[in-house]
C-alpha cells in the first residue's frame, strides 16, 4: 500500500530546487503519487515540466483566488492550452477566499466559475480552496454543474453541518497536517466525521506545517517549511484521529485517490 498526496506545490520557488531530493525520498517511503497544484501563470510551465519528468507528479493547472486580480489578459487561453496538452491534468488550485486582506469576490467568483466549468467539460479532477466563504461556495456548487467524478475540497476547514450537503454534491475532503496543531481541536472534531469513502490526505507543502511529531522531515536551512515527505506524518495523524490502523487507512485513501484522480 502506498502514500498519496492529494494537494501540494512542488513548483513553489522555496522548494523547487529540491524536487529531485523529494522524489528520491518519495521512492524510499512508498509515496506513489502527488498532485502538484499551480496558483498563477508563473507556475504553470514549471508544473508541466515536473509532470513530464516524474511519473509520480500529477500536474494541476489553475488560477488561485489570491492571484486572480493580477492575472494576465490571456490566462484563459494559456490554461486551455495546458489542459489540452497535458492529458489527465487537473484543474486547480481554484476557489473563493474572504480571509485575505482586500479580497474582492466580484473578481474571484467569475474566475472560479469559469475554471469549474472547464473542469466539468473535461471531467477533470478539480482542487478547491475555500477560506471564510463556505456558505457562498455551497450556494454556487448547488446551482452549477459539477464534474461527474466529484471535486476536492482541499484542507477542509468547513463546518460539520456542511459535510453532508457537500458530500451529496460529490465532494472529497482532504486533511492536512495543519489540523494536528493543538489549537485546532474544533476542526479535528469535524474531520472525524468525514465519510470514509471521501477522505483524502495532503501536505499543501511547502505551507501548512503541522506539529513536530507529525513533521519529521525538514529542509536543512529552511526548517520552517513543510517538507513534502511529511505526507507520511499526516497519514499517522489521520490514523490516530480516526482510531484506525495505518494500513487500513492507506488502503481506504488509495481507493479514494484512484477513484477521484484516476
Ligand atoms: Zn494549496
């Protein structure tokens, strides 16, 4: 049984030069696939190259809500070209964010909706980011078509009440190590209720560093970054959270990952 990272950013300039080292470590640890998400135009070419040079890295191209206001005039054309020329690539990271200072939903929403439409047309695996906009996100997902295969809510931080309506629409929920931090108890009680057949696991590396006990891998010289190999620690955290043997969890998440990402 292998490990799978449903959402990370290996193209991030803080760790891009360490990708070879990460992929070698993936091989030693049994990490079989890792979904690399773009957030802005500068990322996309790098992600396409990573996908071509490493079988275990799955490219996903998208415009993040934080980056939506600065998008160039041809961002849609470039995305279409990338999705077309990278078969089985995902759509992401896309979403809504009312947490970031100066957010403007009138810019974010059309950017999100156009990318969601593209995911529907291609039945692509879409990775959705949401901060403090859960009500609006649910409204949009309930009123728009969603991809047949479902959609991923990455690092799920919504409420327990929203799990059922989102799952009904086809949601998968991925858990990051960040929620292992002591102050995140409220969130952990929500994560325990995720339907098991919709559970995925992610690092969001190099961000979302969890507590030390579950984040044993560090980059020398950059100790504050979340190392992608910490996916192994996030699995341990989730196994503990759910009171489930690690091997059983790995089997369940493998089934879910393959069903969703293909
Ligand atoms: Zn992310």
